[in-house]
């Protein structure tokens, strides 16, 4: 049984994000139905400390539908009665969508609200478009949506977003359109309303981009599929070596490893990852080496639930040794 946070605003945020979760799932299914592909999502629940400190529920796309991988997670963790913790509660929606067709871009979003022990609170807002094949019109459309949705915070959010998703060792950047605000509270309006209109605009834009590619799609070429695989490998590299949110989530607990790594695509290019390992700086190169060992020893390796659990434990052990 999951126990929820008692803070009234935390309850409002959870209710809103659960509605957004359902809305996004519905819109993705509509996109799938547009081209007569049967896509199903299955609910998966997980508990923090047997539900005493909350937990979450995610919808995962089943194999065989429109998506390579798709996960829409809403969680709420709370420590309202524990004085030794630095926050009372954290309520979040985190989602990654990887379409199967190489020309349809992926998207990542994260929206969370945290209330600290001193009563202060803040939002964390992220949205980024991740295509394996660059499309100028898609980027401009997504950028414009971010600009309209974020209002006066556009410059700040895009600057931080570009920094967050930069991969200096590879001279690359994950994604083409980025937005990120940390420790954020809008000045001129309610944060809950700001988050609601922001996420709704981003979802509507993404599903429109997705549908536009689906209705005009032809069978992908081998070259297109290879480019997507290589991009998914870049995504894997960035998430597991540079994404602070993912690493922090794995180090705090091991009760939702598969969900925490729900953003990983179904397959990556192991050989390409190994070439990046050699060129990565310390300590990233050592971490990539350990991750490579944890993967199936195949050129194109599958990222199953069992592999995710193994990768999560590898990351924990790596940082525990460094502590």
C-alpha cells in the first residue's frame, strides 16, 4: 500500500501530473491509431520502502507497437515525518519516448516539485527533442513552442539545457532542442499553472511532429536504422555517465532500477560505445568500461530489464568505490 504526502500542494501537483500522464498516453495511442498500429501501454507500480515513503506508477509501451521504448512515470517520494532528511516530498513526471521509425524523433521531459524541510519549494522543468535524423522544421517548431511556453524564461532555460546535455568528450550534444530550469519558481504566476501549460504545449507539439512523420513514413533504409542505433548509443552514453538526475536516483535507492533506466532504448551499438570509452576522460572512461562489461557481449546488444538492473548495480558499485 502506497502512502501519499500530506502537504496540500504536493497533493495538487500529484493530481495534475497524473492527469498529464494519462493525457500523454492517450495522445500517443491516437498517433499510433492514425497509421493503424496497435500500441498498448501496461501500468507498472513500484514502492519506496514498501510504500511508507511513497512510490510511483509508470506506463510502459509493450513490444510490437509504435515505439522502440516508451515510458511515462509519475512518482511521489516523501519524508514528512523524518527530520534527518533534507526534503519533505518530491513529486515528478518523467518520460522518454523512442519511436521505432528512425525518422520520428524521441522526446524526453521531466517536471518535478520539491518541498524542503524549511517550507521552501521549487520546480525542476526539462524538455528536449532527440532525433536521430536532424529535421530543421521539427527543431524550429519545437524551439518556438519552448519560447512561447516559457515566456521570459526562454533564454535562461535554453542556456542551461544546452549545457546540461553537452557531451564534451565526444564533441557532441544529446538532442537538438533543450530546455532546463532548476530551483525554479515563476515570478508572475502560480508555478503549478506554469508547469501545466508548459507541459501541455510541449506534448501537443511533440505528438504533432510525431504524427507528421508517421503519415509520410516509408520503410526505413538500413543506413537510417544504423544511424538511429548509433544515436541511441549516444543517448545511452550521456544518460549513464553525465545525467546527474539518473545517477542520483540510482545512488539513493535500488527499489526502481528498471523504471529509473526506463529511458534506455532497446538496443545499442556496443562496438561504438567501446570506441568512445577509450576517448573519454577520467573517471568517465573507467565507468564506461564497467558498463561495457555489464552489457551483452554482442556488437548490437539488447537492453532488457535484466540488463538495466545489472547496469544500475554497476553504476552504484562504481561510485561507492569512488566515495
